[in-house]
């Protein structure tokens, strides 16, 4: 049974705080092991990667077979049914169109003092994308990471995907090819992250690593941060649905279950203005759970972390939503735009009852890599900006320097940085000659 | 003596690689200590912060005196000479004007399938700014962190600045007031970072922490990343100057020294097309080092990490520059714009001989918090974007869902996520009723 809460209940506040504070992830402390793996890969390169792959993935590779050959890629792609290929191409095109619009503008202007200022965006030269193996080896995630990188102009994009016992999801390989990925390696875990960050004899180092992974991958990304850029550390998925009574309870139930089925640690929350509607949704969830393929996972998630909260009105719903700062937020209300305007913290908003969150997972266009665990308070979903960096530009004329320079001399003196000041003073002296 | 290199020398490549790989920072492993401090602050709040402040800063505070009162702020500000106040106000105005232009646009459009897509930017609600104490307590850094936060619309901005033995730099307090900082606390070290991230009885938690600090601060920021957002982990400062022979050697010498005087681990590199000019600059550096106030620091930096590299032409200079990916890049050449266009990786570029880097430290307008240690390959200087986050928006019409939805159903089936597919199927079924 999920938790039922009502904001008019005097015990609401502590119960809601408990819901917010619930620790859904038992992330094992693998940091020491990961540190050793990274040191090993830095010291021994390919040899370490191959040994660790044999150990963890039960797969004997060589430096030659570590990377998928063009023929192997071709063979995997050929296994994907046409309908899936067409769907992946539709998804890639829509993701590309959305992310194309994110490309930021360069700028340059000259101010009243005569200083010409601006900035310029350039792509990261090389990026690495970690793709999990096994159950969570999702072709959609390949598109969501690789397409923005290529839109940004990343020259070299390498994927690592573990293939335990040699098994790979062909759709992952096809998605990589559709997205324009340049290299695919059959490795995973902390050793793959280390290889991408530091390079080996076979794998050239990259500048940025993105993509989800297990505790080892997350710990490794945290450790190599600084040597390379990383994206966020992803936690279990979450959805918050705000719905009025004018919805089909079964639709809302399916939306809640589409997060719950990801992971036993996923969290699905419904906020509704009508307690009776909430009960109907709960019954619809139970009914769907009778037959759902992943009912064991979805059922556990719903039982342990699910919640149905009845609120007085939609303003209260917006306020609770901001405290949750959900990864995914569905607004199934008559005036979804009006309610959306009241929301400050959310990774992605889905407006109206015809926009199930699953559309955003695949073909909406916006990225499905989104901030979890309340981090929408301070971070954003993946975008082209993650694969770009900005260089600021400054040009002074002699006149501009004579106007602005003295303030710099004063501040340099105040900070006891004499050479800073003198670098201005020496130039101004020439002007006064 | 700095290193003298010449690209025509057969030994150049290994020597340049050694220069690139030089480990300039001996960051002590303080991670275990920092983990304990954070756990202590989480468990005991104010009490832990007060004890640690007494221990490390030799300062007995109470929960009442932990924060600067309005009267104390007023008293500190009154100590700052008028010329410095005016310079800080000039700097703040220029930094504000530059960062105002960085504010990104929201977007919304409806595509051919009838899907309305877009995004919206919102500010982080609360941010914390770490300001180092002692020698590196720079008012300019307060402006560079606080002004972008306020331009972004951060509602609550708290500063922590350690005041060892009770000593504070009044200009830091004035800079905070000019920038519109809301709260100033007399605490520092890992305990300050922990207090900002997790909150105590006196300090409300923030969502994002920025600002430079020592090894303890850096380790603490790395540890609280995820609970809150952080900016980059800053390393020692660097400058690369590319100069032709048509420059005053003394100006270039001062520009190199203005980085070297920051820190014994700072690095100043000159790339020039004329070996004779390089020798003149080296002599000018030596001459300035005879009298420079911070000659001990600047001299050590220049001796241990300084380099003068002679290249065949400016194309070669651009190529070496990209391998260095410098934090600061000065282009003292006739066609600085032309050379700038050939550069891909740099935190900030200063164009022409009338633009000493020190202008960018104080009053140019662009941020002086920039990527160090070659991280300009994948990251950017601080900007308003560090204090904003983006929410993606998606709205499907029934028509759009019927066009796009089937691809989502196919991909959901392929990923064995049945509820994802059913959430679309159930809606499409209604349309076909």
C-alpha cells in the first residue's frame, strides 16, 4: 500500500517530511574498490581493463576485440526489427530537432567605455558515454546522451557498454549508429570510466563523460571529476502527477506505474484535489499490477515509496511540488499552463492529460536525462550545453584602459597584488608620455 | 630560471609534454578528516561548527555572533577608503552589465506534429558563497561570485568567510554588501561547507555552493556534491601569453608576473615567434622580480613552472595553446581577433596588448572564476547559468499523441517497459473509440 496523506490532517507535515527524507537508495560504499580500479587502469592501461572485464563480465577480450568492428556493428544493427529501427529514427530526429534549438549564441558588443566584450561557445573535442549493460541497457538513453553531444559538435564520441557473457542489446548498437557515435567498446564498470578519463593504449582519453550507471560507475565518475567533466550522478527515477478529478484513473495509474516499473527504488507520487479520485487511482494501480509484466518491481516501488496526497487546492499542490522538486512532473489539470507557471523546481513538466511522461522518455524531443533526488533545485537535464564550453572575450582600447584601468589599480593595491596593478600602470604610463 | 623551449628543437615534444603534465598542486589527502567534519556538522549542527571554529580559527563564537549583524557590517564597510569603495562599485557595475547579457531566453514552439515544446529557466532559491580567509580573502572574488547569483535572481545568498583570530578584510564585507549578499557568517573550512549544504539551527541550507578554498574546502565541496550543486574545483592560476616581437617586454613580463604572484603553484607561460623577444621578456621579469613585493612567491612560481616557448608561427602557437587549454590567454599580436578564431580551448581570452589580464581580474566585466588545470577543455567560467536551472516543457494534443505515440509504444516494448507503452496505448484507445 502506498502512503495516503491529506494536507488537512494535523499529522501531515511530519508525514510529508518523512516522505521527502526517505532514503530510497542504499548505495554501497564502493569508493575504496573504485579507487583501486582507477589506479590500476592508470598504471597498466589495457591489461588492467581486460583483466577486470574477464573478472566482472566473464568475457575474455583482447585489445583487438575490445572495440566493436564496423562489421560487428553492422551485424548487430541488422538484428533490429524494422519497426524498432523506424521508431529509433523518429526518436532521434525529434531529439535532434529539440536540441538544435538549444544551441546558444555567441555575443560581442562594445560598451560606452570602448571595451569590446563578449563570449564564444565551442564544443568539447571528445566525449565518452557510459551505457549500462543488462536490464538497464536502454537504446533510448544512448540517443538522449549521444544526440546532444553530436548537435553540440563533439568531434569524437566513444561509448562503453559492458556485455556480460558477451551479450549485447542490438538496439543499443543501432541507436549509437543512428546518433553518429564514433567508437563502441565492450567494457563497463569503473574500469570503463577510468579508461575514458585517462586513456589506455587502445582508448584515447576523452574530455567529458556522461551516462548512467551503477554504484561503481557513479563512484568512478565522482573520482575522475576534475580530470574530465561529468554529468550529474543519477539516482532512481521519480514522477509526481498533479491531477484534478477530471481524469481517467487508469491513465494516471499507468503514468505512476511507468516510473515504478523502472526500479524498486523509483518513486511515484500523486497529488490530487479530490480524495475520492485518489482512491480510484489506487484501485486502478492495483488492478494493473495484477497483470503487469514487471509487477514485482513496480509493486515493490509503489508499496514502499508510492504516495497519494490530497490537497486543498492547486496552489497547495504547486507548493508541495516545489518541495519535492520532482524529476518528472505531470500536470493533468484543466489549466496546466497556469499551474506550470506556479512551479519553480522540476526537471521536466508534461502539460495536460494527453502528455504521458513516457512520451518524454522516448520521442517528445526534450532530454530524458533529468535531475533526480531533489536536485532539480539546482540542476537541469542534459542538454547541448553539457557538451559545450564558453570562452569569455575582452578587448581594451588605450582609451578604455585609461577609463577603467585606475579602478583595477586600486583594487590590485587593496589585494596586495602589485604586479596586477603594475601591468595596468605600465601601459597607462605610455599613454601619458 | 623558467624553461626555455623551441618547437624546432628535436627534444621539444617530450619537454612540452613534461610541462603539460607537471603536477603543480600537492593536494594533501584530507578526505577522511573532511568526511568526519561533515558527519559531525550533520549530527550536531551549530555546536560542531562552533567547536571547529574555536579549534581552527582560534575564535570563540556563539550562535548569536556566528553571523555578522547589520551594525557589524556597517562598521566594517565604514573602514574601507572611499577610493576602494568607488573602485568596487565600478567593478560591480561592470560585472553586472556583462552578466546581465548572459541571461538565457525561455523558449516555446509548436512543431509540425502539433507538439508544443520548450523550456523555462528559473533561479536557484538559495546559494552559498565560500570566501577564503587570510591572504586569499579577495573582495574581487566576492563580486565575481555574488553578482552573477543576484543577476540570476537567487533569492537568498549567504557568505561564509573564516576570520582567524577574529580578523576580517573589511573590503570583503563591503563587496558583499555592494553585491547584495543577504547573510554573512564568520566560519570557514569544511565545517562551513557542511553547514551550507546541510544546514544547522542557525544557518538554513542552500541549494548551491560556489567559491574557492583550500584542500579542506575543495574536498568538502566534492563530498556534498549531489546534496547541493557546486561550481568547479579550482586549482592554481595560470596564464598563457602569445606575443609577437612588437610588444614592450616589460608589459609582457608584468602580465606573466601577475599570475606568478598569486601562488607558488601558479604557472605563467609565454609563447613567442621571436626567440630574442623571449629573452628580453625573461630579463624584464628578472628585473621586476628585484623589487616586486611578492617576489618570493612570484619568483618561485616563475622558476618552478614558468616557460618561454619559441614557435615557428602563430598557427603553431594556437595549436600549443589548445593543448595547454589555459585559464587565461593573452593575445598580444597584431591580428588578435584572427588568432583568437584559431583557439578552441581557453577560459578567457584577452585581445591585444592594451588588455592586460589583470583587467579581467577586476573590472573588465567577464568572470574571473575560470577553469584551471586544463579543464577549459570541458568547462567554462562562472556565469549566471551556474545559478539557474532549466525545466523542459512538453504538451501533446490528441492529434500529436496519435502521430508520435506509436513510436513510443514500440520503443517501450523493445525496452520491456510495459507500463510506459500502456500509458500511451490507453490514451490512443480513447481516440479510436
